[in-house]
């Protein structure tokens, strides 16, 4: 009798999964994003975070070829750079380089390298 009960339960579970595999109930349901945390770190590097919760995990989906696709939830955690209070935004500087005569000629006139190195 116990084997029959187990078989019936398994059959009911499979029927439930088949009914749900293409419905909205098969998708992951998540909450809205929480507010961003305060900015943690120092003036050189700081981050803030936020998260959301899973209200209902996704059901697996049976593909037409019989394979089972295990669905995933969308991202639940985000990290962003921030600037703590009292810190000044760093100045962005472009590194200066000294170009060789060949590099300079190539950047100014890429097709003229033949004239730059004349063959004798």
C-alpha cells in the first residue's frame, strides 16, 4: 500500500508540473528592489548595494524534446559605485604620451608610411 501511495503522489506531482510548465505560475516572482544602502568605503573606492526577495521560485519547464529546463530568477543583488559624503569627485586625467615619429605619422596619415620609409 505504501508503494501505491508513493506512486500516486509522484503522479500527482508530475501532473501539477505539466499543468504549470507554460503558465505564469512557472515563472520566478520577485519583489521590487529595496532602497539603495548608504555608501560604504572611502574616497578612493566606495559602493552601495540593494537587493530584492524571491516571492515564488520558478518551476522547471519540460522542453519539446523532453529535456527539463531549470529556470532561474532575475538578479537579486546589485552593486553600484558611489561617492561618500565629504569626498570630492576625482579629476579624470588623460595620460599624456610622447609619440615616436612613426606613431605620430601613422595617426595623422595612416596611408603614408610608405613615404615615411622610402626605399632606396
